[in-house]
C-alpha cells in the first residue's frame, strides 16, 4: 500500500518514536548464536568471535572489516546470512547508509523470510527518510509473522505520519486487542488519539505508560494533551518533569512558551520560544510566542 504524499503537522512524538523503535538486531553474542555446526576453533568462527567482540565495543570500522573477512573466508557458509545483516547495521552505525541498504538487501535476497533482516532494513530506511520502503518492509514482516509487535507498531506510526488514519487505527486496534498491556499498544493508542485531537482520551494512556516508562517524551506528550484541554497546573508539572529529564529538548520549551502565554506571561513565553529555536525548533512554529 502506498503512503499518501501529504505531510501533516502531527505531534512530534510520532517522528521521535519512529527513530527510537525497533531495536536493531546487533548485540554481543548475536553473531555466534546462529552456528551450532562449525567448531569455534576454525578460522571462520574465530573471525566471527572477533567481530562479535568488536561490535560489543562499538568499534565499527574494525568490525566491518572482520565481518567481510569472515564472509570471504567461507563464501558458501549459510552463517553468512546473519553476518551480512550485522554487517549492514555496522555500516549504518558508521553513517554509510547506502552501503547498509545494499548489504541488507543482499541478505534479504538470500533469506527473504527473515523478519530480523527486514526489520533491520526498515530501521535504516526510516533513518534516511525512505518511509515508503520502510512501510513496505514492515507490511511484509506483518505478513510473515503476525506476532511481531514492533513491526505493526512502526507500520501504524508511519501510516499516522502520512494521515492514513484508518490504517493506523487498524494497526493499533490489533495491538490493543491482542497485546493490551504491551508498551506498543499503549503508546500506539495514546499517539493516535493525540494526533487526531482526542486529547482527553489520550491522557489515561499516557498515565499508564508513565507508570513504567519515566521518559521525557511521554511527559511532554501528556503535557501537550493537558495544554490542549486547559489543565494548566498538571501541564506545568509534566513540562517541569520532562525538562528535568531532557533539559535540551526544544519541543519542551515550546510547550512551556505556550503555557506561559496562557498564563499571560508574554516575556516568559518569548524567552522560552527563543530557547526552543536555539535548540532546533522551526522558528515558524515559535513565531506566535515571540509577538
């Protein structure tokens, strides 16, 4: 399904969640997990062990070279498929996203049913703004494995970002019906409701999220909903808590500028708006608080 081309002004949380979700499959020990047939004292496995250690230390350039040597040493070893996936993500961490996509696509060509590799490629596609490609990869994962919660979650977020509200609702309904206590179900529903203007309905979901995830983005999201429902004391409390966790988050200063304006404190509003711009917020969004 193609994404719509319209670019809505949605809550910034949608963009942030897309950058944070779907943990990349690359962790200490992950390179060794696939292989039970090769002896660990072979040159191939020694290279795999070395690459695993280098990845755990975030020595990406050395890890990439070692992975390439391992793959070249036994080009027909089926264990090269997860190695290619990890190599693709190493390139991503190095800022070489074009190479990462090529490498991950090669791995997918070898193992088209691997949801792990598809999730890694979707992560890179999202990071470089290729949202249609990421959306398609998440859709493919959902067809292969309906229990892959994070893929459906990110599919819903991308749909929401592009105003495909029914698609997003279907994804989040699915999560809420089958995994009602999961973080993805709660966050998806809260984000969906706030994005369509149902702020009062979103707040209880953020309450539940914040019981276990004390993160600035969720305090900020709840503050936004409380601002929109004129609950200024609770909004102020959420903004203060969020700023204590993320003092350099420009979005939070924009929220506080709105709060100050609603409290008829124009000088404070202007000061917060200027700080928001300094921290990267679009000046056009802050302009109303600078008057």
